C-alpha cells in the first residue's frame, strides 16, 4: 500500500491544482477547494487574518 503524504504530490481524487495562485489562504499545499463549504465565512476569515498579519501564518512541525 502506498500512501501519499498530505501536501506532497497528488493527494486528492480527482487531482486538483494547488499552490499560491490557487489559494485564498496562500497555502503551498492546501487548495481552497478542500475547505468546508458548510463554513461560509472561512474564506473571508482567512483573508482578514492575512491582511491583519501582513504575512503568511508560519506553522512549523518538528
């Protein structure tokens, strides 16, 4: 069994495009199409966070 790491290669079916130009949250690994459509304010929340911070949120995993 081959498991693709989250954010590495094609990890969705059907394959989707992802990257900075496809993302409201400016994620390198996470496409906006993966956000829950049941949370209608999620995109505007992410836009507001990025505008206030004036930079990307940095999450470091050890």
